[in-house]
């Protein structure tokens, strides 16, 4: 792990069933990020990443929570000049990055309170053991005028199984307690708004985009209520 500080905590409950399930999901995620990075991470020229970047309007000091293992998440491009980015993710550090990154967990952010102008969750909240704890942490590290930007992909209930799938995908195992082979619990718009409310956050901006026939990208801007 030569390319980042490791600030991952070792809380007592990390041996619990839910963290064991999360560890398996992370292993599945790594397979998908290595086998098909363009479809599973924000890399390359992607219209959805450009839209999210525009929605966020980054400036100041920005924290990307669950930034991914890639050197540079595509949605961080297009910010105001002088913007400084920092990322946190349990997978950073094995390969070099193009901005400051820390290996750590969203539920236990290794930063002091009141420092970031933006905190970003780009297709990550549904991967966490506790999205509630992650949002409370995001609120803690935000400056009073700061905002949290969230990107959640929502799949239609009638989404058909793909015509053909890859061998690497067919070999992934869904652990007990997880919703599918990658996600702890997917969040539709209603579940997301209830979650934000429970963390003391208000929705102050929202946009939805149809991304293909069965997927909607929901973008939310949140502020401390
Ligand atoms: C679908 S990827 C998205 C990565 C990046 N935001 C992007 O769009 O390219 C989900 C990311 O969430 C990270 N993640 C999962 N659990 C996490 C946690 N508890 N704290 C921080 N990041 C986590 C994974 O390691 C993975 O990099």
C-alpha cells in the first residue's frame, strides 16, 4: 500500500456479520473494477460524470468519500480554479493517484470537524455498512456554508437480466445480508430522502436523469438542517 496513508480504524464490531458481508462485497467490487473499470468506476469520458460535475460546481476544499481506486475520478474534472481535492476509500493506495488520498472508511472519517466546502458521495452510499453514520460524519467535517453532493443510481424494478453476462460476474457470490453482489442496500429516492432526514440533512437541490432504459441517476445537494 505504498501510495496513501492508511487511516482505516479497527473498531470492535469489524468481525460482525455485517462487516463480514461488506468485506465480501469489497472483494467482488475489486473484481469488477479490474475486469470492467469503465462500467464500474468513473473513468474516461462519460456524460453522466460530466453532468454530476456540473451539478456539484466544485470549489474550495472538496472531500470525495468512496473515491475509488482509480488515479482520478472523472466527475472531479471541470471544477473552479484553485479547488483542492482529497479522497477517502478503503481501496486507495495500491496504485498511484493524482490527488491527495487516504485509505479509510466513510463511517469513521479521519478529519477534524468543519474543514470541507463540499463532501461528495458518488455512487457509494449503497455500498456502506452504515450510510447514516457516513452522512453524520460528512456533516461533521463540513464548513457551516458547505454542501454534500450525492449521486445515487436507481434501477427500475422490472430491469431484465442481461442477455449475456461475463464469467467473472457469474462467479461472484452474494453474501448474506447484502442486497446483491455489489451493494449492501440500494436506495430509491424515498429511502434516500428519509436517510438524509435521519442524519439531520435537508435536500436543497435535486436533479434526475434517465441513464438508459432502466436506470435513473438521482443527484442530491444537501445542507445541514
Ligand atoms: C461503485 S464504486 C464508486 C467509486 C467512485 N466514487 C467512482 O464513481 O468511480 C464504490 C466505492 O465505494 C467504496 N466504499 C465501499 N465501502 C466504503 C466505506 N465504508 N467507506 C468508504 N468507501 C467505501 C468502495 O471501495 C468503492 O471504491
